[in-house]
C-alpha cells in the first residue's frame, strides 16, 4: 500500500537505507548515554540498578 503512494522505486531505496539508519541510530544512542550521566540511564536496568543502591 505504501508502495502505491510513494512508488516502488523509492520503496527500494528506502529499504536499502534501513541497515545504515539502524547503525547510525544505535551509534547515536550509545553516544548519548556516554555523554550524559550514565547512572541516570542505568537506573532503569533492573540487574544493574541493584548494584548501585544509595545508602540514605
């Protein structure tokens, strides 16, 4: 159905770009976690969250 709207040629081009966009998205996500406070992100991971309990 989407192929009828934008055309088969552009669907083929878009399908060829999917792996590249996935790699760039993953790289951007990892860079975002690296450049921000990693503790804020890892607090949502259940196994790692238990290792860093705050003693209050």
